[in-house]
């Protein structure tokens, strides 16, 4: 089941970041995948967007593959799929 408009709006609002690079990557992601996001994707994104800007940037550009605070979800298929989508050029 896809995310509701309200859930998607909330994620997009949370995606507005202090680092322009994060904004650009997240905007590109939402332009490509917003219509296809499901509840599981929403939960992964919610946890990613709760990170501080520098930690999020490290994940988005592949400087790091995981963070200790995401240890529980970093091995899940949903997380790995999300990171592949976010890192697409």
C-alpha cells in the first residue's frame, strides 16, 4: 500500500535540510519515487531523516554504509533498497 498524501507531505517536509547537497539528493529521490513509496519505505525514510545532516550526507554519498543508530534496520531489505535508490545518480 502506498503512502497517503499526508504521510508523503510529512516526509518531504522533513527532507528539507540544512545542507544543500542533502536537499538536492532528496529532491531527486522524491521526484523519481514519491508515487511508489509504501509504508515500509516511509518508516526507513523517517529514520534516515531523523539523522543529523552530516550523518545523512555520509550515507547518501556512500562515505559510510551504516551508522550505529541504524544498526537494527541496516541489514533489512527495505533499508538496502532505499539506500540504492537514494544513491542513484
